[in-house]
C-alpha cells in the first residue's frame, strides 16, 4: 500500500463485486443469453457509478471542510495520474492490433473520453463508454460543487429528476440503445452516490433486515431489464431504476458501516484494487463477435495485474512523491 493512503473499508470489496458482475455478464451475453448477461454487466457498471460518486464527493467535501474551497487544478492532476496511464497502456496496443477496423474518430473519441457519444464505436472500445461518463463527471462535478456548494443537494436532486425524462425522450425519438450511454442518461446514478456522500454521516446505521430488503431490487431489476430486452417501460423508468439506485446506495452505506470481513479479505481487496485495469482489458477476452473459452478470462486478469503493478502503482507513487512537499508545507503553515 502507498504510504499515507487511507482506504474506505469495504469499498475495494464492492469494486471487486462490480467488476465480477461486468466480466461474468459480458461472458454470459456472448455465450448464453445476451439480455441476461447485458443486464448483469449493466448492474455492475451502475454500482461502479455510485461508488465513484460517493468516493469523489467524499474527497471533495473533505477538502472543502479543510480549506473552504476546492482546488480544481490539483483535482484534475490527481485524476490524470490515476486514470490516464493505464488507459493509454490499453489504448495504444489496441489501436495497433485493430488498426484495420478503426476510423480516426473512434480513436479520437476514446482518447478524449467521449466514446459514449460515438454510437458507431467498435466492440473492442464499447466498454469505454462508462469510463467516458466517469471522466465527464470528474470534469463537471468539482466545479459545480465549488461554485454552488450551498445548493449542492438541490442540484443533485434536479439531476436525479431530469435523467429519467431525458431517457424517455431518447426512446420517444427512437434513440434507444447507445443513447443510454450518454452522460445525461446515467447522471442520476452518479448523483445518487454524491447524495450519499453528503448525507452519510447523518444517516442512521442500516440494519441487516433493511439491507436484505434492498438486495431484492438489486437482484430482480436486472432480471426484469433482461426480460423486456432493455426496452424502456413506465414501470422501469419511474419505479424500478430509482428503486435500484437507492438500494445500491443503501447497501454501499451498510457495507461501509458494518465492514463485512468478506469484503475486506486480501484476495477480494486485491481484485478491487486491480478492477480499473481489469475493466479496461476484460472486453477483449470476455466479449466480442466470437466465442472464447472461459480460461481466456485468466489472460484478462494477467494483463490487468501487469497494468496495475507496472503502470498504475508507479504512477500513484509518483503522484504521492509530487504531493509530499505540498503536504509538508501545509502542515507547517
């Protein structure tokens, strides 16, 4: 572990569950049932979004509490150290290997993190839509939180109300499918994680019985989504999606409050730590136009491990080294 890095209990374990859902979902959709596998992978991505909203907002609020401001430049630099190196290590070889199937705008969209607005992206870049959403969230939310800190809850509530309307409009315009990957279509999922970070300290401990009740939407909503073949219905739009997002947020809070051992054992934590690199590489081995044997998933884990230890960790150590003089100055001031 990096010196001085404090990790939120159970968060890596939840990341591990999320990435397993994505990988298993992609592999299932390729080999057995597209709708069921796709719904399972989509659930994993939604959990990632809520974790991201919660974590980023928690960090930003801590900075605000210390200094009554948010240093946007420092935030973007920290994100760049965290996100860009592993992404470049994935994109460059993929661009070379699949050069004949690419157009310049596919590569530009991937490099600029707007793949979610490229409806023609090839399958091997398809998973970058969610990373594009994350980057757009990183770009927008810190500035909004800094400028309208007092109105943060109202803004997030507005996002949660607006996203279903946007999704419904897309479907009325026959834009169902990849229009669901655009930022406004999933901004409410991230906003739910942000709201959780704002109110977590004031919320009571979630009892086990309530947590078990919240498991029902998490288990059943993806089944319903698969059954209706990802079509939007009033029930899904107005009831099930919001219920799912609230349930995921509640389970996240419960897991952090209780700190279950299974979410904090070393193998699970390790899988959570490499989840970003594994998400990048799993697409090539768990998805695609051709069937792949299950053991190819080990190749994805192997490449993800190389990415984590040879790219992610060195860059995180470099980021820490860059920040140490500033932290020492702040403590002395």
